[in-house]
C-alpha cells in the first residue's frame, strides 16, 4: 500500500478534530446548526493553521446527504467524495496559478447553474490575494449578488492585499498561530498512534521548529521519523534541524555574565562543529534572555531552572541590553564575512557594552549577586601558545542620571558607582552611599534615605515617605548586602518611613538642580547680547530651551543660549 504523508493522513475531517481555533469553530457551528449561512467566508492566517481544512469541512457540512449540520456524517457519498477531492460541486482553485481575469471569468461562467449532485455549489479559492485587480472586479458582481445555491470560501495568508470591496462582502475569520504546547500535545498523540518511539525533548524541538503551524509540525515529524529510522531522539532531531543544543546557549550566556571572552570563543568553536544556523542560535539566545527576564521580575512564573540560575548572575539592566544587542545582531549577521564571524562579534559585543558604570568582568560584588570575573582571568583559558593579553578596558559610561532617570545624589557629580580609593566616612551617608556598588532602583532607595544611627552590626535609615514604593524586600536586601561587603561584617538594616530633619541625597541633588536652573535663567535674562538681539529683532527666549551646563563642561558659561 502506498505510504500517505502524516500531514494528509491526520488532516481533520470533522470540526471536533480541529485544535486551537475554537473562536472560529464556534461561529461556524452556530451558523450551520441555526441555518444562518452567509454567502462568502474569508479565512485568514499563517500557513498550516487550518484555513483550507476548515473550508473543506464546511463544504462537507453544507452538502452532507444527512442534511446541513455542524456534524457531517462522513459516510455518505458526498462526504467521501469531498474527503477524496473529487466532489464535482466543490470547485477548488489555487489563485496563485490562475491570476488572470480570463481565468476568473471562465470560473464564474457556470455560477448560475444549479449544483450537479450537492445542495450547494461551493467555490474554494486558496491564496485569494494572488488574484489580479481585474480578476477581483470580475468576481465582485457575482460576490455581491450570488445565486442562492452558491457559497464562496476564500483562504489567504495576506488579507491586507484584498480590496476593501471584497472584504466588506465576506465574513472574515482570523485563525491564530498554534501555541507550541498544543502542537507538542498533538505530536504526542500522532506518535502514539503511529507507534513512533520518541522522547519529550525531540517533540519539543519539532513543535518549536514548526513555528505555529501544525501542518509543518507533521511534515517535520515525517522527516524526523525517516531520519531516525522510526525513533526520535532530541540529539538527532537537533542535528536534523540544525538547531543548537540549549547547553551551548546556556554556556554562552554564563560566559557573557562572567566576562570570559575565551570561554565564549571556545563555546562557539564547539557549536561550529555541527554547522549550526547562527540566526537560529540568536533566536534561541533571545528566547533564553526573555525567560531570564521573567525569572527576575516574576519569579513565580519562571519554569526554567537554568533561566532562574542565570537571573542571579545578570542584572535586569544587563538582560534588557543583551536582548536588544541580540535582536539587532540578527540584522547585521548577513553583512558579516561569514555567519560564524558575525556571531562571534555579536557575542563579544555583549561584553563590550554594559548598562552599568563598569564593563562586564569588573564588578564581582554587585548587589544583584552578579558573577563578574576579571578580564585577565579569562585569558588563562586561552589556547596553549597563545599570547595572553588583557583586552582594552571599555570606557565606562558616565551618565548624569542613573538608569531610573532620577538625579544622581550629591557626593559624586558624574554618577559613578565604583568604590573610591579612600574608604567612605561611615557617618557621612552621601559619601557612604556613593561608595556602595549600587545601581538602578536599589541606588534610588539609598538616595532617598537619611542615616539615623550607625553602630556595630547595625544601620538604621529613614526613608522619605514620598518614596515608600521603593521599600521592598528585594531592594532592601540588595542595600543590606552592599553594606555588609563595605563594612566586612553582618549588618542588620532597619528602614523606617519618616520626615526627620535634614535632606536626603536625592533631595539635596534636586535642590542643586533647581538652583543651577535658576542661575542659568538669570544668566540668559541679564546677558547683554541676548538683550540686544531682543531689542533689534523682537526675539524671545523659549524658557523651556534653557538648560544649565554641567560644571565640567565649560568654565565660562553657565547656560545654553537659545534665541
């Protein structure tokens, strides 16, 4: 007996067999059971999600000899002929091969004649967006006033290319991409029925490679069964698909977190032995970073142990920047001399840039628990005979404000988080705060506090009540860890709300910013050149354009001048 492809053998023949498109099936089932039938239906969606399958089942429901219903018998001559593709009153057309207006006119010549065998004459036009403009015009009149015995079923992957005059005459149903979990469940059912031995890892790879298409998943299952001689194993399926083992992706991200360039190159060399698809590798890296971000922000939603581990090695700022670099790297990969070289540069780019004030590999004691190995340590793993040299240090960023956009507290005009050479006075809170390796929200918590009491093993702070939202266990824990590292002892940190005397570092910096702005505005108003231009040309100064210049930007002016 001739072998039948799994995608054809397992094509649904009843609405009940369809999965993942319940929102479409509900409307069609109600229309069939209540006899509220429209004359034209448009099914849209990506490839392999069931557009043509639903249209064929709908045609079978219309012409079943048992009557119009949402559950055709599947046994009568009409149902069998439709399943076999030989029902004379079901006219299936591939619009991609019949785009000319003459083809459409020829197709519609017999519209006025009643069906030969069935109850309705059904026109199923696949990829209808491929019809020409003249073809749509020829179809439009019939579509607007069709005979009662005619139904039009359209399927397309690109509904935007259909004229609005056609769209307005159809009931449109948007089929969604199928989730990976649902595709995997279907593959488990098929492999069980087909007696194909498989493991969960192999089916997960196939479901992911199908990219939302159940038909593609079944086609890949056919290929995998032939590749593995009837047995599916994750390693072999990965080799067939050209995907990268997750262990390599995890190893790369661990090396990035440690700032170990040599480990990154070694991991890529191991990957390259299997001729991988580096674009797919970037997709896997982006997906892993997304899971890491979920583990950081919503730990209870994390379902990946490796992502949870990596979440402790990277800060949220690192993860977001790495994700952006990986996404943009996909665009640049095709411009590289070779895919491997481009991939290596993208991975090294993750080391070269960091959202913190210090490059990766130079901050081993951050409050987020990041692992940051010194760059010279990475050179120790270089191949034998290679010259171990330290790469040039990336120039640390020196923004005027931290990542949250709030002003940097006083005591460090450039917002640097590195520990100064001289130890900070434990009773001088602004200086002590700037000596701590804090960043992001934990730095903002410290900046909005006042030091109330400092004793052996204990620190008591008072938080500005306006910043009560910063008083979370996570941020408090990071601040406590930073204090313990600074003092070299266990610290019991207490933070209470209050508005005691004195200004917090953040309040002091805001006051300085307001003062500098006032000085800049006064400088503009009293500038003789500005006054001369106002008198000569009737010019005005836009108050919103006046900004103070940072003290180290120039020694002469105090404001930018706008005319």
